[in-house]
């Protein structure tokens, strides 16, 4: 099923294909409650569609929490589209979500995927909530400089959890089970950058944070899925290979190079990004360079990626390639599952009608 449905592209154009490595539920396995449904067609019961879903508790902003379902991985065979299979899968999954206590459901899709947007918003009753931007940076053949006067320390999961609960208390989609994410074998660690002069005065045993710092965690898809670019032109292929060779032969030139994405590769996803203070921007850039160097040393990691909201100040700070990132805007849509509770007036308790004043959104690495 997955082999017949590419992530994007196709139809003779370039595409990015995912290999789930024999585990169709790899993208939901790390949630506390999850399910996968399949659609069968005809007397031969041919599998023509699939969908995954999970339920978790997240913040809605202003420290308010809600139990919400995440719908992902909707696939319908190209030969069986326009038969209503997609919306039936969504509806069946929503029933399971409600049975498991979910008050809301949300999904994300590429802003250019109009058929998916129409299915969820017009047929499914979902409301557009936010637009997210995926910032993508290739892993170069050379290491990046972190800059002078900057200290980078790794936080243990307990300390990282405490810091995250403090700085993301008023954000949207911050997961209640953050400790499970931080202790996962897929999480490569949580790191904080600060000016070196602040390091001797910072006491890790207290909840007092440095006057200026940056924070992020790294999640590897190495054991989840692999990606591969296909269908690119010979010219594009040659340019990518050539840039890599030049970067490897003459690293002192610091030439921008493109990794070998024509073979299977994995992604380092940066999550829980936050910065504060006068030097926050510089510290965040140093952290991203540190994460790049981690990826550089993990042979087979092709790109770094981070997803942020449109109004998040981090959008202008995180290093990325503009030619890649503008192509990766996602639309996040949400729906209240108990339709009988809908009201024509704006109910502050209804997430679909009341917007959080905070520009911060926590992107759960398990969502990618």
C-alpha cells in the first residue's frame, strides 16, 4: 500500500518515498494509545486504503489541556480513489478516537495538497487552525563552527522535562507525556546553549534558568523510516553529487553541499526549540550547528528538519535552505468530535473557535 502512495510528487515528477522498514505502524507506535485501520474492496478483499491514529493529552494554550486525537497516514490506492474510501476511513477512526476519550482530532497536510484539504475541511468538518513551516537543512560534508564564548550542555531527561514544562506551559500542543518522548531511544538528547560566563552561576538543581539561553532536542527517524528521492533530472542529480564531492575534497572552502538523498537516508528532527534573552538568536544558531555536527557524524543522516508556526520568531533564526523550506508548509486542521456541543457563538472552551494568544506551538516529534 505504501509503495503505491508516495509522500509527494509522482506522475513523472520528482518524489520523496518513505520506506517504513516493514512496520506499518511505526509512526504511531510510540504514542500511549494508537490504532491502524485498513479498507478492503471487492470479493477478493483487496486492501485499498489505510489510516493511522492515536490519542494523547496536550495543552491548548494558557495551561489548559485537552485529550486530542492525531490522524495521520491516510492512504488510498490510486486505482480506488473517488469512491468515498478516504472519508469512510476518517469517520471510522474518529469513532475509535471518541471511544478512547478524545475531545478533538487534528491532522496536518501539505498546503498544496488540495484534495486532502477538501476531504478534511469540506467533507470532514475540520477547521483550519495554524500554518506550520518545515525548515530543512541538508547535512554537509564538513562540520560547522559553533562560535566563540558559547557553552553547550546536555540536560538529563528529568531536568529537560522540568525546563520544558516551564517554558511551554502556555503553548499549544505540548504533550502531557513529554517524559516518555525525552526517554525514548529515538531521542538523541536535549541540549542547552548559554554564554560561557553564565555557566558557573547556573545551578541545574534549581528551576532558575540562565538570563539568556537556547534549548532544543534531537529526534532520529533512523529506526522508524527511511526516505529516498526519486525521479529527479540528470542535471539535478549531477549538481548534488558534484557539490558533495567538492565539499569533501575542499572542506576549508565551506561550500554548501547536498547529501546523497538518492539513496535511503534518515532525518534528525529538532523539537522543543526555545530561546530567551539578549543572546537567544545567536545561541539557537549555535545549537543548530551542534545538531548538524551530530548528524554529520551519524553517517546516513541526510537532513535536519524543524517545524515552527508562522508567527514564531524562531522561523527567522533556524538555519535552513530557502529553496527547500518554502516547499514544505503544512496546514494544521482541528475538529471538535462531540458535534452536539457545537455552538454558533464563540465558546472560549471550544478550541476550534477560540485562538490561543501564544505564537508558540510544540511540535511532537512523534507526529512527523
